[in-house]
């Protein structure tokens, strides 16, 4: 299994300089890790807002360096648009939906869902 780490998981892992959480709980089998550039942008914003120190960023940089970073490209943009329209029940490719009202998603969460769909994660 390959893992796409969400921003919340990366925040959780950033608090553990021993990497035990990463190695024993999140990824005990040493699977391939993927991180979205969107999550990295969120982390940068949070670090400014909450004045994270260098040690926290050292932990995050180690994890990021080991990961495959997923950039935004046209394929991802297309999937994002399809998923966003679907979640709002406005995608013309669908005549039926399994839900009755729109499913509002945070835009960064929608990017991560699009990556997961694109890569089969």
C-alpha cells in the first residue's frame, strides 16, 4: 500500500523528532509516501501563523525529502474540476447521485482527494 499523507498527519508527525510515530504507527511497513504540494503550502502557512521552530521543520523536511511530491498538473486539475462539480451535484456526466444535497469539501481536501483518485491511493 502507498500512502498519501494529509496535512493533519504531517502536523502530527512534526511533533516527533524520534520518528517513532512515522516508523511504528503511520508507516510500519515502510511503504512509499506521497505528499501534495498543497499540503506543503498549508504547512508553510501554519508555520508562519504559529511560529514553528527549526526543530519542527527539520522533522518535516526529513519526511518530505523521503516522499514523492505531487505537483499540480493538467490531469490533476481536470480531476479536481470533475470531483468538485460532482460534490455539488452539478457534474453533467452524472444523472444520479448517491446523496441528496451537495457535499461541501474544503478546497485543499478536494486537491488531496483528486490526487488520491488520480494515483489510486
